[in-house]
């Protein structure tokens, strides 16, 4: 693996003086006035702050104001005031704001990528994908606004006599609790359809990546959204996240299955809806007729994008006997050729893990597997010489059910290889376990791949791609089956979750009841004749 030493970004954002208020010797990665401008958006009266350090060399970045439960209450009050008038704003005006956001994130992509990389430590190319996904999401929902939200006529009980229509009514204020691994995408993209549908948002981003989320909130206002419509709070999940769940009219959460269960119970108690994208132990199947080199290239992206810290990345590779050895040679060779580092440079193929906790989990999983007999084909070590949380992309063989990495989500640059003899066996093993988020199938026969994909119990399955084909197809819903979550983002389901379906029916000329002194018995016979007639006419 090619190595790259950490290097500071050459642009203006990377230069900043020491902050004597907190550390007279520290060199901060970001200009203090820039950070102050962003952090002023946090609703906070506590006077306390939380220090944020970059995975790039442990560089200090910010002291983020912390919110209390009372601050969350205030954030929701502000959001509700803004939402009342926003819901009456014409749909075309709401859509136009999303199109302006599309242009803004593309225009300011360098600034956004800088901040994403500083906070997360990911490779710069992975930071760009966040910008692209926000732009795609904004454009998709702006262009399909009427398709998803216009009042829709449906068949009434009786032709001509009954007019029925369905309205989409905003929920009110949506609470969004977003993770650190994709700090721009996860902070904004779930909220964009909520805004388009006429809701306000109270957002609680992860503590490690607050600045990216705050810059996103700033861009929303620059795009023309009313001040107050998007509120941001900060603080520990149990206190601040719990307060968000307790006040929201709908909750959108991305994170661990364990936390998702807690949120689901809290929402059930209040009888409010929620969507939860949770864990995954995603399988990739390489069939006997696959293009081995194309599959190996796809596997490298599938496993090591964002250092494996991606909900839809692959942690289990099932490879047909007929191509196993050739695939392993190609995959290991590509893995060893990757450039590693913790910097802002475009040449980095795989960046850093985000924290010591994440590094500890990855290290423990690999050491446990090796101690119990697994073989390391490449990687397997932390690389503190490149960055405090850098871990080599690691390929394991001989992983068995008694090893932690067999069934538990590692969420790091570690993958296990398995042979399979027949495709039925491969499907069964792909479906093994409790998760069902994403899968990938590689074959020269795309129709066969699609047929096999339907047998895999995952919310998304990509044929001859890792995850980008489904994730980037905004009209296609994305989410998990089984313990990988509830609900869907993207597509119609991604915006309808933030609305209440309201049915309004108007009856003309005659009531749905006996008329002209008709008895109930006669009315029943008349109704029966009408129902039989509608059946013969093909009426739904």
C-alpha cells in the first residue's frame, strides 16, 4: 500500500492562529472567525462547549456550544413558528429553493469538502461524493415536487356521484438525528424532502461533525429558506437526542441498531412515526461468470470507500469456486496498491477512521479473528505513522462463526472472503444473520443477476456495482430490511414519510343511504345490484 504523510490543506481554511482562550500552544485547523460564524447557529444557552479534534493529526478544530433540553424546546418553538408560514408557501417556491441549494453546493464544493475531510478524516474523493449526493437529492425532489405532493384524484365509491381526492399534509416539525460518517449527506439529504413537503426541521448532528452540518444549514438559508426553519442543537445523545425525539412530529435517525430500538420505542409511546437506517453486514456475491477484474475493482470500492465507514459497504465477499483464486489475486493486488493517508490531498485512496473508538473496534475484530485462526491476506495493522486513526485496508480468509467479525458489523476497512459452491448456497449465506441493508451481485448475465437479487433479503441490491447504482438513483427507495431499519429514504417513500395522507370525499346528488322512503332491505338490494354492475364494468 502506498503511504502518504499527513499534510495540511493549502487553502485559506486550513490556516488559523492558536486560540489562547483554550490553548496557547495549539495550531487550529480552521480560522476562528469562520468557526465562530458557524457555531453561532447552535441553539445553546448552557455556556458549555465541546472540543472537536480532526482525525488528521489530531488538529483542534472547534469548541462547539452544547444544548440543554430547554434549548431543544426553544429550537422546536422557533421551528414551529417558521413552519406555519412555510407550509403556506407555494410548492414551486419551495422547489426553487432546493434548486438554488443544488447550485450553491456545487459552487462551494471545495469549502464543503475541506470541512468534511477535516472533521471526518475521509479521503477527499469520498468527500466529493457527499457534495454530489446533496446536489442530486435537491434536484430530484425539486423536479418531482408536484409528482409527489399534488392533490391526487382517486376513484370514488360511485362514478360521478362520489368525488374523492388525497392531500399530502406536512407533519409539522421533523427531528433528524444524523451520524458522523457522511456528515453533509446525512445532515441535509433526509431533511430536504421534509422541507419541500412543508415541514420545519430540528437537527442534531453527531458531535464530531457539527461544523459540516452547520455549514449546510447556512447554505439552506442562502438558498432562500426562511430563517428559523432549520434549527440545529448539539449535545449528548441520551439528553439532547432524547429531547428531540420527545418533541418531534416525526423522527429520522441514522445510526446503530441498538439506538434505533430505543428511538422506535420512544416514538411508539408517543404514536409518532419514525424512519431508521441502522446497521448492516452487507454481502457481495461474485458468480462464476463474473468479470473477475471488474468485480475486484468494484469490491475495492465496495469495501474500502470511506475506510469502510459506510452503512452500505461490503463486509462479506462470497466468491464462486470457479473464479475464487483469480478474484482473490486481483482483489488483494488492488487493495495493496491503494494510497493511504490522512490529509486533504486528492491522491489519497483511503483516509482515516474517525476516532479512537472506531480504531479500537476495528483492531479488536482483526486481532480476535487472527487469534482464532483467520488469515490476513493483506493489511491488518494500525498506521499511526500516517494518522492517529489510520488502519490498513484488510482482507481476511478463514473467518468462522466464533469470530467477532463474522456476524457483527465492523464498520471499518475489513472484509472476510468465503468460497461458495452453488448459487443457492450463496444466497442462503448472504441472507444469514439479522441484517438486511445492502447487497451486491457480480455476473456477466445482468438478467440472471437481477433474478438472484430478488432472493436476497436486503433493502437495496446492486448488480455489477457496489452501492452507487441504488444510492445514486434518487427515484429508488433506500433502506433496510430486518434489523437494518424501518422506512425508506429517497423516492416517493422518502418524502411521503413526512406527510399525512388526508382523504377528502364529496358526495353528489344522492346520499349513501336509503332515499325516497326506501327501506333498508330494498336499499341493500339496490346496492347489491350496483356493486354487481360495477364489477361487470371492470371498476376497481
